[in-house]
C-alpha cells in the first residue's frame, strides 16, 4: 500500500532527527558537568561540592537509608495535596468552562490567587493548620490547584463550535456532546494543566519543608546547610530535580500515547504531517 | 411526486451587539419558501452572506427560525435528528477519532451496539472510497478525503434528507470535480433527497435537478430554475453543452441584478 511506504520514510526521518538531538543533549550535559567540577575544585567544597563529591554523598545517604525516609515523608504530603488538587480543580475548571455563570462566580478569586505568591501565605497557613502534615498538604495543594483549574477551564471553554455543531446535528444530547466532544477536546489541556501543576506541587512540597517543618527532603537541606555539607545538599537537590523531571517526562509520554492525533497537527509536526498525508485513492 | 421538504415563509434576523451598547440587526432570511420533491437534488446558489448557511442550519434544526416552518413528510422539524444529515464546509471531523471512529459517531449517538456498527461503518467507508484508511486520523488525510469522511458519517445514519453546505468549497478544482461526480454516483444509488449549497454556478448546474437562486440583504429567493440536462451527467462533457452555457449565463445575470456580484462581502 502506498501509504505504508510514506509511513516508513517518515519513521526514518524521525530516528535521524532524534539521534542528532541526543548528541546535542549529551554535549550539553558534559559541558555542565565539567564546568561544575572545575568550579567546585576552584572554590572548595565548603562553597560548592563538585559532581564527584555529590555522587559520593548521594551514595552515603542512600546507604544509610536517610534519603529514602525523607523521600517517603515528602511524597506523602505531595501525593495527598496533588491528588486533592486534581480531584477538585478538574471538576471546577470544567464547570467554569461549561457555564458562564460559574466562571463569573469564581473567576475573580482564581485570578487573585493565581498571582498571589503562595509562599507569602505560609504564615497564615501556619496559624490555621500548624506545621504538621496537614499544613504541608495545604501548601502543595495551593501551589498547584490554580494551574490545573485555569488549564482545564481554557480547554473546555475553547472547544471550537465547528466540532460541536456536526455532533449536535447528528442528534446528540447535551450529555453526549459533553462526553464525545468537549471532554476529549479538553483532555490535552487538562493534561498540560496536570503537568504544570505537578512541577509546582513539587516546588510547594520542598518549600513547605524549608519554611514550615524541618522534615523530608527540604528538611535534609536545612539540616545539612547548618553544617556546610554542600555535597549532601546537592545530592538532595539532584534527587528533587530527578523527581520533577522524571514525573513530567512520564506525563509527557502519557500525553503522546493518549493523544496521538495531537502529535503532527502542531507547527513542529508540520513537515511530518504533510509527509504523512497520503494521496487520495483514485483521485490522483 | 409529493414534496419531501417544505420550506414555508422562513425569516431570520440576527441581532448582534456592537462595540458599545448599540445593536445591529442583520436580516439574514426574509420570507423564504420552496419545496423539494422526494429524491430530488436541489442546489442553492447565492452571493456569500445571503443566508444560505443560515437556511440550512434552520432546516437541520440547529437554530430556530423567527417565523415560518419546515415540514419533512408533513411533519414540522424541531431539534436536529437522524432523519436529516448535514455535511459541513469545514468538514467538522473530530481530530481524536480515526476515519472509522468519525464515521461511527452518528450510530453511537443513536445508541447502536458496536458490533452492529462495524459492518455499517465499513460499508460506507468503502462507498466513499476510503477502504484502507480506517485507522487514519483526519490530519493525516487530504481535504478531499476528509470530506469523504464527512459524507460517510452522514450516510451511515441513513437519513432521508442530506443537507450539504458548500461541502467542496475548500477543495481544489480538480478534486472538486471528482467529488461532484462521486456524489452523483452515490446519490444515484442511494436515492436521497439532497439540498446542496454552493457559490459556484457550474457546480449547481452540474449537480441539480433544480437550482434555487438567492439574493442578499435580506436573503430571499430570486428564482428557481429547472435543469433539464439528462442524467447520468458524468459520462459526457455536460459542461460543454449549449444548455449548460445558457443556464450559466442566466443565473449569472440573475445574481448580477442583485448589485453585489457573486462574491459580496459578508455582514456589514
Ligand atoms: N450566528 C450569527 N450571528 C450573527 N449574525 C450571523 C450569524 N450567522 C450568520 N449571520 C449573518 O447572517 C448573514 C447570512 O449568513 P450566512 O447564512 O452564513 O450566509 P452564507 O452562508 O450565504 O454566506 C450574514 O450577514 C452573517 O453575517
Ligand atoms: Mg455559508
């Protein structure tokens, strides 16, 4: 079949593209590592531990079990806060996108909270919730809630009428329109809200541990900075970065699995999109 | 032959809010009446902005008329239902559904079990010439192929009336002629009643049993012409015949009378 040939050429094009991409990436990492090691060597470990020392420190805290324990404490507050944010922000965003009166009702507060730095609210959070796990959950929640609401809201509100009208024309009920058009059309936006929210939730998690209770990964940073152990501090930072980057990557992979139709209809996929467009049968 | 569709005294005015508080009204349709016989192919031509899309959306039940009524088999139409199917100028396919998924959506809405959907979906994919493309997404298809999906989606619900709003307007000339011929073949086999909107005079004459000529501001019917060219029309050069040329000249003159030409700026 003609279309298959076009398809395989397209894959070849992609794999070529990726190998070059990977080369540039590797060069970038190598450069950063060398620069870091040299700087660490010049200024001394009291100010900046180099990557080799960080790796040694990482090994140390992993083997002692301290890191795992801190990670569990952190992830507890993170998981509860993030799950609660998703469970409330997605329905709220959908209602706001669907019904103008709901948007009118909530919009000013959403806008206000969105621009307010959550860290500035931490004193109030301490007054209301103390410094236990509840308070850390609240911080994580407030960090990511609004990103998810706003992205979900935009996704639902901006569903194009050209998509809705043909389905309505086929006799769909309001419920069917919601399930078959609005929900799938908004899903990629909800997902990117979740992805953005996830990054912010991790930030919230660490900030709560720095400013509220000295516990979890953030607590490790506080404890070890008191004794100038920059190697351990960086080891913890590496773990936090890996946690963030890893989970965002995971969601991105999910996105391209869930929304294959999105891949090539963007400007970046433009060339691939046209390469993939097979000629109509019998038309040529 | 009794009339299948009765369009009776349809009027529609759109009121739109301007920048400030001032409102402007556009009289999109004024007292439009005509009828379509069973299994007839009627084309509507008119300058852009004369209310063609509005009329079709009213017949489909997507928007209400201010006055008048639409009868199909003597029954007044209300909300959109599967006795009518509409093909859109912008195709209107769901980008997250494959060809097969898009064709199946009407059946899903009707609540048909998916095992029963499969043979119907495959049949119409075959009829519109898309066999082998079942798993393609709309963005992987050319415009002509996308509109074939739009047509198959409507044929799958087996409507008595098919409403087509400039369905080939976004296609290049060659694809367009090819699609016109395909459409006539399908219509010849399926014997549906068709209302087909176009701004191309040639397309109207080539396809229609009768051509309804509309004029703008307010949108109303200027003339209804019978196209006597024998069918099938795809086996000889219909466009080169004297009859075709005469009809074309006549409709052209009728549209010019309007003072807008064929292409007038919409709105204002
Ligand atoms: N939803 C709407 N709101 C306001 N005005 C509209 C709307 N739809 C159509 N119109 C106006 O009605 C007139 C007829 O539009 P339309 O039916 O789309 O014309 P055509 O399909 O013949 O080009 C135009 O002046 C257009 O601006
Ligand atoms: Mg139109």
